[in-house]
C-alpha cells in the first residue's frame, strides 16, 4: 500500500502507478464506482478515485480475482498490485482479465478445469493442450480433421493472436511472447478466440506474415 493513497492527485497517481491501460466505468458490484487498471514497469495496480466506504476491500476482491483467474502474483506489502512471474505485462489478455475480475461476482471461477470449449460458429469443439517438448507452447485442435475444420481452426488461432497477443507457431501451436506457461490466461481467452470474423482473421494473418518478415504493425 502506498502512503497517502487517498490524498493523491491525478498526476501523482500516474507517477506512482503508471498509465491506465483499462477502465471499467461502472462497477455494478460496488456502488457503480469507476475502477482502473494501471501499469508501470510490468506491475499492475488497481485504482479508483472514489473514496466510498469499504472501497479498499473491493479493490482487494478485484486483486484476488486477477490472481485466481489470471495466475498473477501479489506484490509484497500492497493491497492493490500484482504482476506476472515471467516479468512481462501481457497487456491484451490482461484487459479482458480485468474486465472479468470487476464484472463477474467476486467468487467467480472457471467452471471447467480442462482447456476445451464448444465453438460458437460451428459444431466443433476447441481443444488446447500443452506441448511437453516445447516450453510454454500449446497446441490447438478441433475434433475433426476435415478441410473445413482446418479453415475454422486457422480463424480460432488468429483469435488467440488478436485477443491474447500470442504468437503462432508451427503445426497449429501458439505461445505467449515470454514462452512461459499461462494456462489461466488460455482458459480466459478460449471464449474470445472463437469470435473472430473472417475479415479480422484475414487481417490478423496478414500481420503475422509481415511480422515474420521483420516488420511491426503500429
């Protein structure tokens, strides 16, 4: 906990916690207050300017959800800060994680411990498995080997790249930039990965192609 948190001005909040990377304008579970997620040197901080009674306890609830649902670790001697053990920020999936941590009930947990989900745009089931021989890599499959299934699989993998900031590898594999395991984030991203449209998928594949040539997308 930072000394004098309740007295900090906006500029002091930015200096202390960094930039706001995600904002939930209405916390429906706590008096409709606005709560933000800030990032500084790979440390995330939860902050609100609202000083409603018990707001600190609410921030602790959200912090705990970031830990339970995203696999982050608590920063020592703080009530509102967490970080990934890989020491990268993983901003894209963390925005979805923060949204769920605020909008879902404080005791929400992933119902299924397996890395699988029914596809929303087909009859296939999406299955993700760790690749034991490659650290931090996951293989994405569907319960079909048809040409149509492969086309759909390409879109789902592009969804992981777009929404999770993941890297596409060979043989339908994906990994995070840090090349570490983040299984909790995979569970979080599964529902989003199946939502990519054909146009977005084509765009994402184009980005992956330019990145392999040494160009970055701004």
